[in-house]
C-alpha cells in the first residue's frame, strides 16, 4: 500500500520464457493541504513514489526477475522532482517521445526496465481524460 489512499497492483507473467513483473498504480496529483492533514506527509507525491520503488524492488527480488513493466497514471511528467526516484529506477533521463494528454501534461506512463519497447503510441479517446498507451515489447536476454 502506498502513502495515502493509493496502491500498486503487481503480477508476474512469462514472456519469451522469462518472468516479467507487471505493476500498475495511480498516484496523487497534488500535495494539497487536505492530503497533508489526512495522510501525514508534507509531500505525499514523493512519499508515494519512494514507496512504489521500494515495492517494485521487493517484488522483483521475491519473484527473481529484473524485468519490470510499470503502467499507470503518475499525474506528472519526467520533469517533476517528486517522481525522480521512479524515473531514476527505470533509468529514464529524458523521454524520446513526449505523448501529451488533453491537458498538455504527460501523466500516463508505460515504463520499462530490462525490456525493450518498439515505440510508445497512444489512442485518443473521447470517453476519458486519459489516452490509451501501448507499446510492442520484447524481453532482453
């Protein structure tokens, strides 16, 4: 469980005879005062990001895999310092392609560790404020 009322869901699948940890999450979008008072953290986004990486490390170790896919609504882009721990873990310095949502802020992500993607793409939907993100993947080694 992450700080606040958010969580991360994990599972393991086999791709090309290799175990891959798949995780999905939805982080807080702000450090509003009600979040601070309710959850006891001045920077709930950073606290959630740090806990998320801790969980991913524990889960990948317990499942004996270094191949990880994280998908979800992080509510911020790679430039947000509160999420630095996540993007550092996935070794992302700068996105090759910045896919923008309708608010012109990249908040939905598909992050890969020790897995190659052939190019992130999106499908625009009129049913949600989030676009569907997909990528053709192959496992390294």
